[in-house]
C-alpha cells in the first residue's frame, strides 16, 4: 500500500534528517521533492501544490531552521498536513434508524459486492442484526455472489431474481427488514463499467425511494485519477455521505486517497485491502499519514489482531502452552488465525520501519502453504508427539506434502525450539523471574 509514495517521500525527507545544518535551500528543495512525490503518486497537481505551500508556511512559522531537531519537526509537519488532506478526524457511518439503510453505489468491478459482505460482517460482529440486499437486476451472477458472501459471514441475503424493478426490490427489502426486526439493511446496487445516464437515474430513484441513512460510494483505488473523476460524477448526482477506497493492497499509487477528500469534500470512511472478508479497515487519516511516512501503524495492527483472534481459542492454547502441551494442531490453529488478520505483508507494513525493509520481499499468505501442507500430512499422533517422527516418517510426510526432507526437518527444528522457549518461559514464570525480566 502506497509503497511508491512512501519510498519517494522518505527519500525527500531523508536528506533533511541527515543534514547537520539545515538551510533554507535544503528545506526548499525538500518541499519541491515532496511535491514531486505527491504528483508522481497521482495526486492532482493543484492539491499537491496547496499542501506543499502549507508545509512551507508551517515550516517557517515553527522555525524549523533553528529548531533542535529540524528533520523530526519537518516530518511532523508533513504528517499533520497529510492527515488534514485526507480528512482530519475519522468519520463513522450513520447506522441510526429502524432499520438503518445503507446504500452502496459505484462502478461495476469497483468492489461493491465484496465491500457489502465485509460491511455486513463488520456490523454483525458489533452485534447488529443485518440484512444484505442484492439489488442488481442485470447480472444474475451478482445475486449469487452476494449470496455466497452472505453465507460466508452468516448474514441473510434478500433477493428477487424475477423482479426487474430495482426500486421495488429495495423497497420490499426494507419493509421485510422492518417486519423481521433487522436493524441494518445494506443495499448492493448494480454498476456499469463506466458512468452512464441510465445507471445514474436508477440509483437516484432507489435512493429517493428508500431514503438511506448512509450512502457510500465505492471506488477502486487502482484507477488513479479516474477514481477522483468518478467520485465527482457520483457525488454530483447522489450527494453521497462517504467514500470506500478498495484494492489498496495492490500497488496503487495512492493519489486517490489523497485527493478525493479535497475534490468532493466527502470523507473516506473505509478502506479495503484484499478479497477476504476480514480485509476491511475504518479509515483513520492520521494513522494512514503515519503509514505513508513509514512510521507504521501499530494501533491498527493491534485492532486487527483483536478482531481476528478467537478469545476462547486463545485461552485454550495459552493453557496448553503453560502445561508444555503445545502441539502441531495448536500451531496450525494459530497460523490460521494469523491468516485471518489479512495479507501478511500488509500486516508487517504496520510495524514502524518495517514497510521499507519488506518492500521487495515476496511474502504473501501462500508463504504458509508448505508449512500447512507438512502439518496436514502428519498423523494425529505425530502432531501431538513430534518426537516420534523418525527418518521414514519424515520421508512419508515430505512426499505427502509435496515438500522435501530439508523443509520437514526445518519445520520440526523450529517447532522444537519454539517449544523449548515456551518451556523456559513457563519455568521462569513459575519462579517469578519472568516478571523481573519483563520489568
Ligand atoms: P462490484 O462489481 O463492484 O460488485 O465488484 P466486486 O465486489 O465483484 O469486486 C470485483 C473484483 O475485485 C472481485 O474479484 C473482488 O474479489 C475484487 N476485490 C474487491 N475488493 C478488493 C480489494 O480490496 N482488494 C483486492 N485485491 N481485490 C478486491
């Protein structure tokens, strides 16, 4: 996410950080480089010029040149301005109402249906009773897609495959929701490949008919400047309440995230960073600004972990660790929980300083595949008692998992070390040493 921009901004600022004595000339050239980094990332030229002008004014105002740590202060100013540019405070969605109705609009392929599923899952986890509505009367496949997602996240999906009136379907869905005590209705609408008049009229009519509490515009961040233009057109017609930026896990240049707020004056409320149902984040401009500047985003990382981890399972595994009974089944379960947190590279990028280090590394969720395959090829007994895995068992496991003996050996060795470490910590904890060490 934003790798390119991150890279260029960091290069621009690095000169200033490393400078023994900062001069007006260094600051001016750094500001120029910041502007170039922004325009290269697809940020609209005027937006880039305005923000760098403000950065320059603030730098003068706060006397960056004669401050104790000019580099740090400069970075802080850039962080503040990026935060402002992306909307300042995080904005939540309005889900008051009986039921609250959320209308999802955007072009075809922007990620509306995927986002609808994610939002349903997100709200369900908050304890809300949600109904998803498939209001695409043109593509029967879109109804099926939403049904699959609904099933996956455990949310009911309303559809009328025979009905060709989008307004009616939406109205029927809302009254059905009211009858059955649903608290939030998410209406996934039809999109076209490009903005067209018939589509706009249809969604306007749906909006008028169901009077949503929240209208969200979904846009693919990979489309760069086009994303901003589409947002403008939709906003002129729908006057939406917020933006959802999708596909930020791709190597989008990020300009859309940075310019949309200024151009349509509507906040970005969610970002989507993958195809999995968990890859949804509330958009926090300040955290995103820190991330863009390579300062990491530990808060989001912890929140993702809290969402993904099953507390009962965590307690169960913790108890096993304490009794030195942690086995390969537990290990596999932990791996699966980590994968649920989303794209691994994306997660690592939330650790300060890590983004840059792993930028060229090829890590994705598939990196776990050989490990999972090896564990799956073990018998239940072997998983519980890896010490019984001798030469011939290793051969069988390697063949069964499509790996080789070295990979099996490596995993067994790492697992053994992990268990030793757990044992050590348990003994230390028992003797009170751990507390001392932690302190
Ligand atoms: P719709 O036509 O607007 O409903 O779009 P879909 O929800 O069908 O999404 C179009 C494609 O983009 C699908 O293949 C999705 O799996 C994919 N997609 C949606 N959101 C994301 C995302 O955040 N990241 C990635 N990588 N793919 C996404």
